C-alpha cells in the first residue's frame, strides 16, 4: 500500500512479517505488510485489539525486530541494524509519544524534555534554549520545574510531546496518545499533534482505537488480524 | 550537578523509607563486620607485635616446665645469638581475681633492650634497674589502677605463694598502637632469690628465654642449633620465632577465631541478600522507565550503570556511616573488655575491608537487576506501565 505519490517515501515497508513462537506454535502477528509513509504525512493506524497495529508501530520505531521483510526509514534498513546501532538510530530519528506518557517521575518537566538531548553533544546553554522553546510550543513554559506528579494527564502528555520533538526527529510515533485522557484534553493533544504536522511538517505515525482521533490524521490505515485491509 | 548523578541521587531517595532502612541495615552490618574483624585483630595482636629478630626457647615438653638457669651461658655461645634474657610467668592477683593483667619476671636490662617497643625514659629505666623490688607497668595498666611512680603494688602470688610487694619505678609507652600497654614487669633475680629462700628446689629455673639474633634470615638455622645444643639433656628445648611462639597461643583458640571470622562474613552475606532484594524490587518497579530510556536511545550499559551506581552509592553511603560508627563502638567494646583485649583498635586494614565489603554488597546486589534491566526487551518493558 502506498499513498499514490511518486516521491521516495520516508518509510518504506516491504514484505514485513512478525510472528511469535510459543512452544511448538507459531503465532503470526503481521503478515506481508507493504506500506509507504511520505515525509510530512500523518498516518493513523487503526484496528481492533490484537490486530497488530502497535507491533507495526514498534517495528517502524525500531524498538522491535521483524521476523521477515524490510523497513527502510530515510533509506536505512533498520531491520539490519544491531541493538546498539538501533539505539543510536532511534536517538537521532524517532520521537516517542506513549499512551501513559512514560515520563521519568524523578525529573522535572524541563529535565524530562531535556532527556534525549543528553545523548547529543549540545552545549548546556543550547539545550536549555531548545527545551524552553519546546515547552513553550506545547504551552507549558510555566510548568518547567514541576514534576510529573504535579501535572495533569494532559500536561504530562504535552511534556511527552515536547520530549518527542526536542531532538528534531525524522518521525514521531504515537501509541494511543489520547487513550488515557478525557475527551476535552484528548482534543487539545490532537490539536497539538495536528499543528506539529501541518505547521512544522512533522511526520507522525499514530496508533489509535478512536475514530475521532484517527480523523485528525491525513491518512487512515486499517489492520485486521495482522493484515492491511485498506 | 551532572545529569547522571542527579538522576542516580533522586532515584536512590525515591523511596526514602526503603533506602533509609536498607542503609541502616548496611550500617549495622558494617559496624558488626568491623567490630568482629577488630576482635580477630586483637587476638592476633601478640603475633603482630612480635619481632623477626627475636626467638623464644622453651622446654620442649611444655611451656609449663621450666629450664635451668645455666642454659643462659650456653645459649649465648650459639653462633648467631646476639643477646639472651630469661623470663617467668608470675600469674599473681592484684587485690581480686577480676583485676587480671599479665605479670612477668624478666632478666635485667637485656630484656628491656630486646623490646625497644616498650618506651621508657632513661631516668625511670635507671630507677628500675637499681631497685631490686622495682617494677615497670604499661601506661594503660597504670592509668587503669591510678598507679604513679613510687607506688607500692602488692600482688598475691598463685604460682609463687605469698604476697609480693613491688615499687613502681617505670611506666612504659608503646611505640605504636599495636604495643600492649597492659603488662607488668619486675626483676627475675628478685623472684629467684625469694623463691630460693622459700622453696630451695624451685630456684634457678627460667620459664623461657628470649633470644635476640643478628640476622633474621638465619632464624631457622639458629633455632636448630639451639635445640641441638640441649638434645638428650634433662630439659630439651623447643626454639621458634617469637611470631610462631605467639601463634601457638592463638592456635589454642583457633576454633573460636574461625567462628568469629565466619560470622563476620555471614553478616556481609546477609546484608548482601537484603540489598539484592531491595535492588531487585527497585529495578522491577522501574522496568517501564528503563524501557522508555532505551527507546529514546540510551544504551543497555547506561541503564545497567544507573542500577549499579545507585546500589553501590547506597552501599558506600551506609558503609561510610558504618565505618565512622565502628570507632566509638570499638572504643566502648575495647574499654569494657580491656583485660581480655589489651590491644584493641580499628586498623586501616579493617577499614579497607569494610570499604571492600560495602562495595561488594553494592555490586553483587545490583548484578541480577542490572542484567535484567539491560536485557529486558523494550516492548516488554513498556508494557509494564499498563
């Protein structure tokens, strides 16, 4: 499946398969997935529980390894990278947004956003400037010194979004980013993601159950029993 | 403060009660370990204080049996021998049996010359040597009983019956902390003359001879020569280095020492298990955080390093407090058991062992949690949050 344009895709998935082995049984999770994601795209992966959408997202993000096929991200076949190469690749190319925010509880909002920059050679002053800009972008300039437990769910997710953005990644992956939020807050987060995509041209791949959330994406892709259905 | 250090410190004090209790356990374990090691050291104090230039010649049958006085001349003639001085165990009681301290009858200036670690002023030494009933006491002993130079000290003899009154003429200070300052010396000639007068058949007998040799590397050969000299005599001799002689006393209580040493290591093992449990619990609670860090791009080694640093940090902090507390505890313990352990101090070696024990506890406790956290699959770790 591709988006119908001719330019080279940012993410090119070819013949991707993933299965788990449990005893003598082989349990297929993804079967022969072919998918292109263009730069600046905002793709929503939808499907029922167990359809393989989170597994597909994890494979694209390089935190899981496929059983078959290739995943080319910006020309790099990440399926061929070693664990340490993958870690370095993720640090440079992927921003993560999780359903439960996954912030470090012992770090302030500022320090959480700064976390990915600790892997770079940026000077302290440059890091500070970047973090302040990112937190300002998500509307949390006044919450920089707050710890996650001092923030609401929506604010925590904003911090997580700022953290995902901070290293200027090639792609942002979001796994049910509104799954733990009330409707109003979820809308705010979706506004933010949509803004990142439209105004900053960020490429986003988002897994969601929620058709309303998926409606904010440029493109919806459905998975059922490990197979792309449209 | 660097980011990594900040993260480690905040993680360490995330559950203050848990960390405090763990550190308290380490403090208690390190104090107990240090105290038991100090007891073992105290047991070996005599061995440690022995000199390589001194040999001890005693009756081959047992130390209980004495040797004739005329051995002294023969010993002096053995090649390699520089000086000879005889001594006897007196074993008297000062006021009551509970006031135990070692008392020795020693032969003249020779003995004092052979023990430079007993530091006596020239004036007091001279006063002692010219007074037939003169005595020398260690500083700790004199302080304990409030003795001053010139005091009359009555001691009731058990091996040599009667009340023996000595005049304190000198007080010695130890050359270092390892020197026993609780001993009491007086003239062997005074003992011999008195014994000869009261029990003529027990006179002119020496308990053991201290022999100074010129070359410590010749100790074995000289010992053999001495024992060969008295072969087939009525009192055959057994000559050994002072260290071996002292070790002979330690060997009599070796089982107790082994037990003390075993207990000291068991204490470290127990706290290691407690700490390992704490770190395992801590790491398990944070799998999702470690997985998140790994997803962001931090490596396995970094995650493992965080756990190691936290574990070793807690263990070393507890260890530092434990080492600091060992000194007052050892002082109190040593003071209460001064009769049993005249030399009782926390050695540098013990402190080093305490540091090593604390470090080992921290490292071993972190091994499995760090390995697990480093090797947990990111996707599995992230699931732990849900």
